[in-house]
C-alpha cells in the first residue's frame, strides 16, 4: 500500500516533508528500505514543484534519512544508526568546549555497557578485551595508550549490543579520545590504577558478574570524575 501525503505550505518545505516522513515511519506506513513514491507523485501530493521536491530530497539524503539510487528511486535508509553518525559528530564538535558534558555523557553510557556486556560476553569478547588490557599496559606512548583505552571501552559497548550506545560513542570518538588523553596527562601517577581498574572491569565481565561489572565501572567513573577539575580548567592552573 502506497502512503498518501498531504499538501504542504511553501514555507519551511523541508521541515514539513521531514515531519510527514517521520510520522509515517512512526505509524508503520513507511519502514526501513521502503521505496518512496515517484517524484511526480510526491510533488503532486505535497503540492510543490519537482525542483523544490528534489532540493528537499537532497537535504534528506544529506541527513541520512533517504538513500537515493540513481535510475531506481528514493528509499528510506536501512541503516539509521550509522546514517546519523555524521550529524552527531558535528554536534559534538560544535559543543567541544562543553568538556564536562562530554565526560558525563561518556560515563553515563559506559555505566550501562558494563553490566550489559557481562550478560552477553562470550569467549571471543573476552579475548578482545584481554588483548586491549595487555596492549594498554605495555604501551608507553601516551597518545597510543589513550587510543587503546578508548577502544577497550568501545569494545565493551559493542559486546553490550546496544546499537544506539555504540553509535553515539562512535560519533563522539574523537572528543572522547582527546578527553582520555587529557585525563591520563593530568594524572600520570594514576595510570597504573586506571589499568588495574580496567582489569577489574574485565574480570567482572569475564565472570558474567553483572553486579561486579557495575561496581567496577562505577569505581572507574569515580576516579575519572575526581580528576576532572584539573582537566576542565587548565587555564586556572597557569595563573
């Protein structure tokens, strides 16, 4: 059954088309991978010119809602999670000065991933997490160590199996890596403790102990928060 669309006003055309598409996705008239009606049909339904419609479709393609296939038509994207990584990345970059907000977001998400990962961990996941812990402990280069640290936490999110969490972390990956670099730089004497906390998180997840995984990740979060003031206000230290 082809969904029927309503005529729209000339003002804010893109927004109105987007809202109608979102509503039809919400009510099930449109689903991932569905082909949209022809441009001719859409321009008649929306009461807009073909040129105006094409401009709106290009915008919808840019934000990842629609996939345009040359010579075939326009489709609702099948991979919503990945298609919205770029807009999220831009949002995080535009707000890069809000350091504490990024810290809070990262920790809030990771407090969820550890217990979820403990429920779903398998031998391959254990092997990957062990590899990251070993690599972090052996690495002396701070930048490489920070990258491995981030990958360790991201792997936990992958094991947890929540696509929304992993894609938000992926979108924020550059800022999160920079945050880890800053934290480790401000607390070099605590690097060994951070590594031991990683081992404790790994051990709890490996044992499928949901409570212990939650406690281990919370202890890790507490340590990070404890050192945030120095990272958040570096200028004050130099005064």
